[in-house]
């Protein structure tokens, strides 16, 4: 056992020391949802360009409890949120809240061995649909870990020790009778000294908190339902803008005080505002279900927008696409991988490569991550696909099984968590384990 652990350390150490100096930066981390820059791009070099015949090397597997939240990786620490069910039975149904009692946790693991370094836990009763566990990936910033639980428990922890710096219950703070039916899911976002999070309630769909103390700086926006979409920061019209999409509209706010610069009506099906809007040059892309995708042009002389198209493009459930050289690459709600011309919103090609069993199915998930001139696609079967994509088409380079699907939905088992890419490895979880696999060249 000791020899196996030593071997794992040596493999990861060799990956680290072999990196060029230019790569030995924070770009090697995966500090939040969708990576350091929140754009699903992994910037490390020295990554394999094909899978070995027997698959890439598994460095470790570690037991964890259930949850949808993907891991965050910073330095030699892996942070992942989960839920230990103590009472009740999870019976996933999109329209029914499940009553459970359990322990919600943030677990810190050693990135080289998977050994647990610390855990933070608090009792938590669930009354949400799909009650597998937390949805939001921990956000790691300036030596601290920020977590958001499925019932609105927001906390700031010391990243080295797991000690609590501050915590609060969003439902209590903002007078909410219950969480959204599918739980609090908007990953906390930090800019400067401020943490921005989706809360809910009258005048507090989005709130800005002091990241060091948790004290409120301001709150803004009202909507019947706060939705599930994390706030994002962009720069356009000569100013920073906080973009918030709730189930009634997309909004550009002054991040200093919550003043609304502009607002565009956009109502997704089932109040499912989920995927964070994405800036590409002078465009802002919003993607959602059943015609709720929208492209806005950002003005260059003021914080304002003009609508380019709506109801076109790609319509994913909760898996964000990527935008590269004016083209969108992503998986739609039925599992089809598509390439879309961004400015026109028109389909260039589609592939069934990410569909379960090669056929479209409801609420299919597939995450796309760019690495140099290649892509890693994580499908809901727990397969990692290595591919080349361009407007000319899709080419599958390799495919390897990483995890077993453990979450049940629409008659099938799925993996609905986003992997993290760091240390020349992929870190991915289901409801039973988290695995680290070397992707070093």
C-alpha cells in the first residue's frame, strides 16, 4: 500500500517538475466552476494527444458521498462538496421535492494521493428535487474556500485547515420560505474583495458580500424565482458589468452598487436560467432550453446592448458550450454535439458522439473543455472523449471510461458533474468516488 502511494506521488511530482516555467502558474489550477477564467479552457501544455491502448493512468480513487458539484483544484488540494444521507430515500423526480436529513460537507483531498486532509460538515435537511447533494463547485480564492449548499448554506473556510471564517443561511438572511425546487446551484463568484451570489427574495436576487467577513455590500433585482445561473463579470462599454440572468430577464449591473445598466427580457422554460452568459469579443451569448438562447451585441461606448438573435443556436440544459474563433461548440439538451456560427446562430454541423447509446435522450449532459488545439468532452456515461473540432467537422481521437453513472434521471443512470483539469490530470466525481487520472504526455 505504501509503495503504491509513493508511486502516485512520484508520477504527479514528475508531471509538475517537467512543466515549462511558463506553465507553472495559476493556470495549472482549476479554482472555480469552468476553470480559473470561467471559460472552460485548460491552459496546461504537455498534455497527451491520444489515449494509451489500455487507457490513461489512474493515479487514485477516493470514496466520497453523493452530489453534483464538480471539484476545484488549487496546488496540492482538491476541494469537493457532497452530502451524506442519514434519513430518507432520494427518489429523483423533476416535479417533486424529496425530504432528506443528512450532513452536507466540503472535503479537502491531497491532489497527489486522494488522502483526506480535512472536512467541513454541517447538518442539513433537504426539501428539493434531485436531492443527491450540492450543485455548486467550491470557489477557491486568496487562501479561502467558498461553498454554497443546495439549501442555501454559504460558507467561507480556511483552505489549509477547513476552519470556518464565516457562514450564513441565505434562506434566513433573505426571508425565503424554501430553496428553488432544484436547489441553490449558482456557483459563488469573486471579483476583488467582493463575493457575488444568487440569493432570492424581494430586491435580493443577487447580493454582493465582503469576501472576508460575509457582510452585505448591496442587493439588487427582484423576480418570482431566482433561478440557478451564477453571476459573471465582463468588461464592455468602458466599464465592468455584473451579468445576472434570472428566469425573467438578463441584466447588466454596476458591480460596485447593483445599479441596473440594462435589462433584456428572457424567460426560459421551467424557470431554468442555469448557464452563465458568455462574453466573446463584443457579443454576449446566453444559452438555455426551448428557444431561450440569445445573442446580444455589447456597445463599446456605454453599458448597453442590442439584440442580434434569439431562439436560435444551441439549447443545452445545464452544460455550458465553449466559443472559439466565432463558433459555438456544445451539447444540446438531447445530447447532440453541435457547432454553431455564433453571429448568425446557424448550425454548421452536429454529431451523435456524446449521445448516450448514440441516440438523443432527454436532458442529456456533455461538458466541453478546450486544451490547445484539442478538446476533452465528458459525457453522462462517465466517458472522457478526446477530440478535434473545427467548423470543418468533428473527429474523435479517443474515448476512455472514467466513472460509472450513479445518479438516476429519466429512466437512466448518469454522471452530471463537471470534471476539473489541473496538474496535467483530470479530477472527476460521481456519487460514490472521485478519481484522478493522469493526462500527461
